[in-house]
């Protein structure tokens, strides 16, 4: 089984605590020989002032970049005591006005296995949101993305995999997420739990049918979901006692079960929509991010397509 040997961590400017770097160091406690690249995306507008003076342009770029490198080194030094002596932490600075684009370019040009970014706290009530940068990374990353929260991450924690059986394509997503969860479970000796919600959409026309029982309809929907969940679990050697299903919408069911299990990691698929569809249709990732005290591991359609080619015989 592969390990996360090369981890890309996105630095958070103006943040006292580098949550993403902390989480990367937690992971490397179980895989000490990993390499962490601590990436800061910058654009100093003094570049624009010297654009006509090509003689001075290169030295100024180098000076500014070195300033940021020195700052990253200081942050790394603060966290160095938590790192395994075999773990390598490399500071890296790239110039780009668009942070999301710069991060995706770095992923595409490097040989990373995982990217970690801290969850963004926003507003008076300290809610957590996905910014446009987050969404750009989630939709376009070719590797799994961790949205990390500031909580303790210990050995043996519960790992939740959110599975969905409403569409055939979702079965592919289920296998992909389970495979990634197995990596974390192997590293941390954690226990994988499968979670499924059974939303019941009751057609209004059915209420007019004589002798129609809404409760029986709801029961049949839940039973169908349960059978698919247990079939999937049996196929992938997950014991029945670690399978959880509940009637309701995903954004209600997933946080409830995660709190009950005290989950430390939650794996969820992202539809990876863009443009007009992204504005119209919400995403379960966004809906649950505020309601669970766990890291979100997000796999988009690009990653899932890779898994389909690799594991299609198991679907």
C-alpha cells in the first residue's frame, strides 16, 4: 500500500497557527521519511514598479523571494520540534497573483501525493467557509485534498467514509474514498466506518393514491440503502458493526454520526462542478464543513476517474 511520501502544505499568511503544517507533521509521525513542501504564494506589487527596468528586475525578485523564504524558515523552525528527525521540510515561494492557480500548477509540476490546506474561519461567529481559492483547488487538484481543522490528531481515531449509492458513478467514488481512507487507517491504526444517508423524497401525487402508506415507503427506501451499504461493506471486508445508515439528508446525517463516533477524519467526494452549475447547486462538503470537528478529505471527479481506471474490476 502506498504512503503519503510527498506532501504539499499551503502556508496561511497572517495566521499565528499553521494548522495545515501541523497536520502534515501529524501524518509524518507515522511515515517519518516523508517530505513536506511548505508553499507560500506571493505577489509583491513592487514588481510592477520595476517592470520597465530589466536590469533591476531579477535582483529585486530574488530579494523579495528570499525575504519570504526566511519567514517560512522561521515558521518551520517553530514546528521543527514536533517533526521526526527523518522528515524533510522544504520552504518554497512562488510568484503569482492567483493563489489557486499557483497551487494547482505546483501540484501538476511536482510529484505530490497529498495537499493540505487549513479550513478558513470567517466572520463574527467564527464559521468555516470554502473560499474561491479553496473551491478552485478542490475542483482542479489531481491528488487528494485535506481541509484541516485545528484539533488533536491521535493514533487509533475513527475514520468516516461517506458513501452514496444513488448513481452508478457514485460507486466509483465510494471505492476511491475507501482506498484513500485505508491509507490513513494503515498509517494511524484507525478504524474505518461507512456512513450513508437515506433521503426520502415523497412524491406528492402518491399521497392521493388509496391505501398508500408513506411510512412503508420510507421504510423501503431505508432498507434499500441499507442492503446496498452492507453489500459494499462485505465486498470490501468492512464489518457490519462499522456500517451506519440513517434516514435524512447528508448534511444532517453525516455531522450527527461523525459527532457520535468522534471522527477525526471524514472522506467525502466532491462533484467538482464549475461555472453556472456550481452557483446553482450546493455541495455537501460546504454544507457539513461547519458541523463536524474533523478533517475533510476531498476527492474530486478527476481523482475518482483515475481510480476507475485502476480499480474498475472491483466495482
